[in-house]
C-alpha cells in the first residue's frame, strides 16, 4: 500500500504530538464510554423489560377493592377497550422466617386454583406451581428465596389474618409486577424483610373470608387504548365495593422505579458525554490551532505547489478524525465493559428473568457521529485559518504578537509586580476569551468531580432528613384496616415498647378544577413526637389543627397556594368527599404528600379514635420478645423496621455508588489531566522562545518554571471556583431531571466535597506539571534562540 | 596585545564534538582563546567554522566536550546552578533574532534583567545608552527591527556585565540600522568598558575591533590586531 506523502506527514505529526493527542483521545473516550455505558444499560433494561412484560402479560390497569363479588368481572370485561380481566386476592401478612428474629412482611398474591394466571404470569425459576389440593404449598419470589436460602421443600411460618400457618415452598418464581420488589415504607428492595408469596386462590379466599369475591383486579387493554378512559368506568364499578381507585402502569410501583431508572440513564447519557465532548472539541481546537500556526511555512509551501485550500483543510481535519477515532474505539471498549457491568448490577435490583445485554449498533453509530462531529467542530477555526493563509504570507515569519497599553489604573496595578509576573498577567489578558475558555475547561473537570462526589452528600442528607429527623420511630406497624384506640393500648403494653403514636392514612383523590392527583392523605396527631415534618431547609413544620399541609410538589401539581381549597375524595371506607383548605405548603425531600391533623381527619370521617398505623419506639434489648409478641397481634399487614431500611439503603447505595463514583473520578481525572497537559504543552510551545531567553539572561530553572506554571496556576485559580459553580449547576440540573413524584434528590454539596474535588483536580494536574517540567528542563537554549519561530 | 592587560575570560583546549546519528561533527578542535578586559573582539569565518560554538561555550550556554573555561582565573564550574549564576551575574547576550518578550515593553524587557542584577543601570539609562530613551513604553510589536535589537543590547548590558557576547547582531538588519546597532555596542564597550565579543559574517565590521579572530574548520586560523578602531559609522558596509 502506498501512503500519500501528506498522509505520512499526518502520521508523523500525530506521533510528534502523541502526548497531547492521547490526552484528547482519552477525553473523547471518557465521553463515549459514558454514552455507551448508559445507552446500553438503558437499552438492556428497556428491551428486556418490554419483552418480559409482553411475555408475562403484564397488566395495563390495576385496582384494589375491599371486597367485590366475582360477578362484577363480566361488567369490567365489558368496559370498552378491555381485552382481558383477572381477579385475584392480594394481602399483606407477617412471615416468620426460620433463623431471623425480625418480622418479615409478605405480599400474598393469589393465582387461579386450576390454572396459571392469565395476567402478571409467574415465571417459575425452579420447582412447580402449588398443587390446588395442598393448602400449604406456595411459590416464593426469587430474591426472597435467595435471601432466605429457600428452595422447593423449605418451610416457613405466616400469620394469615391472625392465624399462624406453616407454608411449604414448592417453587421459586418471578413476576413482571415485582421486577423491583419493594416493601411498604421501604426505599429499596430488601428481600430479607420483604417477599412475594404466590398462593392458590382458594387458600387465600378461605383465610381472608373472600369466598366468591376478590380484592384486586388486573386489566389488559387493547393496544392503543388510553388507560384514563377505562379507569373512569372501572372506578365507577368498584366504588360501591370499597374500590380505592385504579391506576395504570405508570403508577405501578415496580414499573415506576424501572421507568425512572431508564429516564435517569437517559439524562446521564445526555448531559455528561456532552461535557466531555465539548472539552475535547476545545482541546482539539487549541492543539490544532497551534500546529497550524507552527506549520505556516509548510502550508504556504503546499499551497505554492498547487494544493488547494480544500486539500489543506482536509489534511488537518483528517488528523482530528484519527484522534477522535482512537478515542471512539477506546470509549467503545470501556463503555461496553462498563455497560455490561452496569447491566449485571441492575440485574440485582431489577429482577427480569432475561436481563440481556446486547451490543447496540445504534449506540455505536450515535457515539461515533457525536464524537467525530464534536472534534470536527474543534477543527473549524484552525482549518479556516490554514485555508485563508496566502502562500507568500504563510512563509514569512510572524510578527511579534501585539500587546495593548492598558488603562492607567491597570498600569498602576501592574507597577507593583515584578516582570515575570507582568508577563503572566499580560499573557492572560491578551486573549481573555481563550483564558476564560481554558479556565472553563479546567473547571469542567472540577465540576464533574463535584457532581460525582456530591451523591454521597445528597444521600447523607436524605438519610438524615428522612430517616433521622422526620422518622423518630424504630418500627412502624401497618394494619389492614383502621383499628380503635384499644389496639394502641394493647401495643403499648407489649414488652419492649417504649412509646406508641398513632397515624392514619387513606387513599384519596385530590382535585382542584381540572387538576387531580391520587395520593395518600396522612393524619398525624397534634404535636406528633415520632414523625417530625421538616422543610427542605430542615426547619420543623407543624401540622395545623384545621386544613391540610401539602408538599410543594403536590401543591404545584394541583396549582394551589395557601388558602386555596381542595376537593378530597377519600377512596376508602365510606368514601367521603370533603373540602379542605390548604393551610400550608412546605418544601420537602419526599415528593408528594398531604398531611392533616389526625383528630380532624377522624372527625371528618366520622370515625373518632381510629388509626391504621402505629409508630413505635422500641427497647433494643427486648426486640426479640416484642417480635414474638407481634405474631399474636390483631391482623398486621406489615412491619417496617427503620434500622433494616436504613441499613439496606446505605449498603445498597453505598456499594453501587462507590463503584460508579470511582469510574466518574477516573473520567473526571482524565479530563483534568488532559486539559492541564494540553494547556501546558501549548504554553510551552508558544513560550519556549521566551523561556529560553530568560534562561540565557540568567534566570534559574525555577524562576523560568514560575513563568510557565504561573500562568497555568492563575488559570487554575480562576478555574477552581468556576468549576465548583459548574459542579453545582450540573448537580442542580441532574437533580431536577431526576426529580420524581416519589422523592427529590436534594442538591446538597458540603464544603468538604468542593475541597476534595479541588484537591483531586490538583492531584490530577501534578503528572502534567511533572511531564512538562521535564521538557522545560531539557529546553535546548541555543536551538530555540537561533531559529526564528 | 599588551601583555600586562588582565584576562577576563579564557578558554583552553576547547573541543566540541556533536554526534548526529553515526556522524561525529567536530565543531571545535582544541581552541585556546583569551578575552582581555575592555577589548572588543570580532570573530569572523565561514558558516560551521566554530565561532558560534565557541561563543556559546564561553558564555555558559553550552559545555565543551573537552577543555576548560575560566572567568577571571576561576573555572566556570560544572553544576547548572553555577553556570546559571555566571550568566546571570557576568554575561550579556545579543542574538541575531532579538528574542524580546512580546508581552513586556522596552523598559520592562530591560527591567527583567535589572531586577535580578546586583548593580544594574536603570532601565531608562540603559535604553538611553542605545539611543532609545524615548521609546520606553513601546511593546516589541511597535518597534522596528533595529530598535528591537537595540532594546536587546540594552537588556544585555543593563546589569553591567563584564562580558557582552553578540552573535550576528546585525544579521537580520539593513546596513543603516545595522550601523546604529553597532554604534550602540561600540559605545557600551567604550563607556562601560565591557569586554565584548561579536560574531559576524560581514568582514567590513572587522574594522571596529581591537582584535579579529578568523575561524576556519573548528580552529582559530588567524588573529589580527587593529592599530586603531574605526567608528562604526565609518565602516565601509
């Protein structure tokens, strides 16, 4: 193969600037890697879940009801757009797991007696479905089985409607409605304390007195039918039987988490690669501009020989394409690998039977287009300069760069400085745009570090806000139905219980004009001690004796301000419709919530003294006795242990986040290194002659270094606060795009995080400084001074 | 030359061999040279005859392969720090390309050196000496080639060095500006008594020297003494 002489020059040029080229390639690679990683992981989640939903016939509409006769099913099936209906019984129950003292909450879900479920099919991972004739046989969810080492043949106890039963595992399965299996009150899947148990319908019907009835219904709609149309009719049918309002897939908790994760990956894929690729484009531009400037004579010569402008511009563009292709390949390999790893990590939390990781050709195509495109943007100005250079002028030495006399005030200010410092200041001021851009580029690295590190702050803050300040209880008991005050007294007498506080929550639909939202209305006792509401700034918020307290997110969705009135349609019990004034709005880390005074709540419902939740403070020494005593208590739907929830939260988030943050640190470090290295190398190339002159004049190596690194240092001094501000901005943008109805990620960045980002950036800078310092030391004084630039 | 005159700088047995791939280039082949206090020496010879190499070695910009340089009888020393110290305190350089710092004015370019010198002239005086007393505030880009070179001379002599080494200071200039530059060098040599060595391709410049060293093939082929120095403006260019 014959390589054209110009291409040979290209290869040699690339080799000559290999350090800088590599730095740029690494930054491109980082951007591409983040893009490929998030896109492939997102695609894996999206594709696999879609396929799974289809295969397992995941329902489109869900509704719970107190007790509805099966004959309603014909009416429901007759609703326009409904393709298939499945009625079932779903209940919570306390489980007694061998080897674990702590209470475990089970979600019992019925499957038809003589068939497989038509909707939300259970996919068996091992074993078989329960024998309809054996009342103790159950299938358990896979993560739960793993956490408790259950396999076909294992046994455990359950408290079904107050009666202790022994259950035998005959199968382990997965279901599309529990891809993200999260227990009541938990923030994370915690298979140790929450599991799904599939039981034959007859068993549950008998245990909960629901013969010939159902309390949960699933609908599959014809493709393209909007759920809203069906929901109105469905709610009308179920309302007389204690329907608490249906919802579509977007509100189904497991799907909601999955969809959110996919959306977050999309955000990640949009924001971060853009930062990397912009910085890469800027660096490409700087390096290329310098190269073209130094090669003026060669360009003139080429033109004199008859090469056209197009050929000259293409020559330099090719160099950049090569650079970004190297970065692209590297980014593909790293991104692939990370995507694979991330998908495997997701498989831990999102239980999709075949969470498959496939190579996505479009992700590669997209990243190629974006990265090469970004680099070519970097080529434009340098290439234009090369193209516009007239051959004769190109071969003349350049004039010394022009410096302007500053204002008198500036002169007075400069007068206090020694000459080396003046050189630095004037260099920076001569091209303020470039100085600022360089600072911004350096700052981008700092910003990325701030963003990566601030997740820890945000989490600490969330845990502190949510678990430590708002929730003072150790344990929450949730009852299937509201209980009278006597239950409170019973619980207070249990061993180890130090304090009890009631609360009541009911599903409700909030309506203001045409805006509406389905949310739990929570009643808290006046001067509640165990549930402290705080606003985002951590100030306590009191529940008013009259009216309703809304989080800002809910108020925003309903479009209300304090003083407005909201129609509240309760979806439980006697389904009262009450009108409540908004007496306060507070900014909260938990997305949508509405609070009222418990007594006022009960009065409005004409049900004084009732509660369906109890908050407990517990003596840790007597926990074991208490757990045992709870088993005998009137039907408890679930127990949430705060410690288990926080431990799980910290453990899960901590371990995945550590790994993620490590990768981002590597990427951000690469960026900081690449930026500083290129910047210093270009400065050395531009200023080599001046630095050599100073050496000849008798300046010591250290003094000369000051002039080179002083400039970079000043840019860095400017870059650090800029970068911190950029990090804050990026964190705010990302938090805003991650914000969901369930929670809001606070933008909390501790001073120590900024400091750490700054220190890490400076550390990433150090190798560049050492590399360039070595070059500076080897500067050939005579060669530099005797040649014209 | 007057035998009683003091030797400012001398080199003995100076040899310099450059290795360029398999080829060894003998730039200096055992040169003995002495520069006497206050004299003006002109070095002439064809390209590659070794004069620049000698000047660089004498000024501490380069090191000989063999031989020794002594300043006022003492060896220059081996460490980078000692040699930098020597350049800083005792030597001024002027090159064909002026090598001014573009971001500093004429006055500041000179101040660059006076700030680190022990007993400097003021930058204004140094610039006045080379006829640029009225261009203190000009940046290099605002000066002609001759003016830039004179700023370079002012910068070289402002610390009142014992030695001024000029490598083709007029190489890039036309005759008229060249004469102005030479006059500045001549004036510095006479008024401050700075020992001066000047490399040139232009043999007509020989007339302004006390002594002329003619180079050929890495050696000093001939030393000529001028009975009297011809002022630069009267040189036949």
